[in-house]
């Protein structure tokens, strides 16, 4: 899946730096193509990858991405820390779920959110 996501992004004009994640989420570090908004870029990636995986095998017919997504800019001075974080996803999520981690991130940065709209 990660390699396919990178291919879709490159076809859209993005430069992928790193893709990683675990079974219930994915992290993508990339540039944003000048011709697409964040929402359009993510929509294209989700649409193309959903079609691909559903055709890959019958057991994936029910696959879907959640409607929402999180997008964050990364300072060049923090890029290496973000890349290391992505590489450590398997061990990181042994002690904390993605939902717990995401809530903590939003609280730490004083981002107001409504649980009804964060998760599908």
C-alpha cells in the first residue's frame, strides 16, 4: 500500500519523502503539488488507492478510508524527528492507540475539535 500511495502522489506532482504507518492509519511526508489543494490531493490519493486495493483481492472489497484527514506542516529543522517518528510506528502504537495519540496532539496544540467529526 505504501509504495502505491507514493506512486499516486508522484503522478500528481508531489515529492514523497516518507510513508509509514500501521493497520489503522498512514503517515505521509510529502510536498504538496502547486496545482492541488490539500483536500484535492488527499482525495485523489484516497480514491485511487481504494480502487486499487479493492481490485487487488476479494478480501479487501470492504476497504475504505475515513472521510477526514489531518495535515500538518513540518519545519525543516524538525523533519528528521518526524521521519524517525514514522519509522517507529509499530513499537510506538504498542503502548498508545492512534486515537489516544491524536487527541493528545490536538490538546497539546490547543486545537478545538468535536469527537463526532474526528472519527468515522
